[in-house]
């Protein structure tokens, strides 16, 4: 058994080291692509429809019309799933503008590419859930929606990558980004939440962040579990005064944050609301 990822490039499934992307592909040259990450739960793709809907919205935001119907993408994913030896899998669906002239104008790109990468589902260290993770509020700002709107999940992730590198240099496991107004947006690959007296708050999408699939799910499911959840602007003072902070994402699930910039959040241990959110997400995965 090998841990090498497998790729479906439209012609079939092959090992990642054999897969090829054209050197003049605008996704490679300019980050002119969109993508989604889908995980399995109980061996089946989890919330795939929601991810594909968001992928098409992302493509529309960069003036890119994806020509592949959802049924074709699903079929490729299931073919890839059947070739993988793992019980739970991670899939990255990447749609690129395709090869064309070395020009910022995409007009010459006539053959868009669709690539699915499949591998064993990554697992975060258990201590990040039992003890919580450490984050740093980095000086690097999140992209302004008037520039490259974070609502579009594109292949251009340099902003996030640099923020993560800078957070790691401060001894943190993840970064939190502010916008140009000094308001909280999100982490590098996760949405951010605070808890105030049992009430959960997450920044509005208009602040400059990705409309996470798990974020939308939590906004529905937490109130059903008796935990008020809403959107609200969060400045640094409000962030530091929060009783709890946690992150959410497709693979990350719900992860407590117990330290920000080296200072404890609340009592410095995972709080009751974050733990309840973790349980709800695990139950949803188990019932998939």
C-alpha cells in the first residue's frame, strides 16, 4: 500500500507522479483556477453538492464558466475513490482555465482542465482538539474583497501561505487575519468563531472571508442544539475578551483555540461550546 496521492485527469486514474499539467496552463502561470476540498465520511463524499455549488460560484467570480456537469465530477470522484485503499479519503477538485498565450487575458484559453486529487484523509494531532490550538493574529491583512475577493476559492493562496509561515515563526499553529478595518476575518484554511456568554459569533462574509461549508452548517445546526449563533463584526478587543474561540473547516472540523498571541483564551482549555460543536460535527460525519 502506498500513500502517494492518485489523480483523475479526465482520461483515467493514475499516480500523482505521472500526472501532467500543461506548462502554459493559466492555472499554473497565474493561479487562474478554482478548487474545492471534499472529504469522505463513512466512506462516502460528505456535502459534495454544497462544495460543487460553491465551486461554480467561485468560477463565476473570476469570469470562468466550468463546462463539466456535476454528474461528471461526481463520477470521476467515485472512480478515484474506488482506486484508493483508504477508508476515509481527501479529494481536491481543481478546475483551471487551461493552456493559452502568456498573457493576462484569458481569451486564448479554450481547453479548461479538471483534475481530481485523492489521498488518505489527513488527521490533525489529537492534542489540537483535547488541548486546543495556538493562533497568532498576523500583521499581514486578508485580501480586500475589492481586490481578490476571498469568497472565491481560487488557486491563488499566497496570502494565506505567507500568513501561516509568519504565524509559525511566532510559535502558533495557525494565523488569524484582520481586514483593513482591523476586524477579524478568518484563519488560513478555516473560519473563525468566538463565544460570548454562550452565544456564538462569526464574522460576516462581507468582512472578507470564504463562506465556509462547515461555517454554514454550524450556523444552522448550533441553534438547533440550543446554542445561539449569528454573524457579527469582531474587532481585536472583542476577540481577546471572548470566553471561547474556535475554528471550523471541512477537514479540520471544529477545533478549539486556547491561546492567541501567546495569551490564554478564557481558561486556556477547550470550552463547552466548542466541545459541543465538535460532537455535532462528528455525529454528522457518522450519519453520512
